[in-house]
C-alpha cells in the first residue's frame, strides 16, 4: 500500500482538534450545557507542534540548506578557476628573467634593470670587481654594452636552477650567452639572489662570471 510521506507524520493524533462553526463563534468563557466543567474557547487558538512535525520541519530545513550549498560549490569553483591558483615562486622568478631577456633584446636597458632591486644596497660582482647600488650597476651596463663601438647583442639564459630558500628568498643559478653581430658568443655563469617585495621578486645580488 502506498502512503504519502507526510501521512506518516500527520496522523489524527498529531492534528489539532477542530471545533464547529457555532462553537468557534461562542464567546470566551461561555458555559456549555452538559459539560462537567467550564470550557473556554479562544478565537485564535495556539496549536503547539507535535514532536513528529518538529522533527520533519528540522529535516526539511537541513535538506534545503544542503541543496543550496551544493548549488553554490560549482560557482565557487568557477571563481577559483577564473582567478587561477597562486603562482609559485619559481614561475614568478622565471617571468622576471624572461622579461629581462625581452627588454635586453629590444635595447631597453632601463626595463632590463627593472628586474633588479632599485636600492643602494644592491650588489653586483663581476670580473673581480664589486659594485654597490642600482645606479652603479646600470652605469656599468651602459659603459660595457652601450658605449661607442659597443653593442648589446642578443641575450639568452639557459640551465636555470631556481631554489626557494624561504617564503621571501630564492637563489637562481644559470648560464648567460650573447650573440653578437660578428657571430661571437660571449657568455658565462651567474648566481642571483632574489627577494620578494610588495611589487614582486627582485634581484638583490648578482654574481656574474665570463668564459672569456
């Protein structure tokens, strides 16, 4: 025999008592003949929920909440996929180096230097010489590659090894090579120390050696 789901809870014992029309219209406090006591009626009687109806109400509320939560999950996942996962330090640092290569090959030395920490505490070691400061470093590049009779060539980085030392520090080892107009290819090795700032990862120390 098939039963309606609510019929399991809405049994005659759970339903409030109904009164006839004339009885409901009787004034409060009216004595009915034949009654052993005084029965008082309220025009709007309060009917307490039975335990079964209370359980059913709570179950329905929980079911609705679960449905709403399940519908919201795909939307939240879509938002996360649109924004993308946070990039790793290696990916961000590689992007800095790729931007440096692109700027160098376009002849934009200022943009190339954007990968360095613009501070007097920046250090640059090369050819047995130590330089301190962003201004001194860019001046070295100008004299070496942009002075009269000099050229910047085409830069390429290879053999990159990026190791994160902490949440805000990393060391990078690699090889650099320039291809000049006469076919020569000077190059060498370098070690960079990166630090994460609010504006992103920057080189705070550069130690570059040459194979010549």
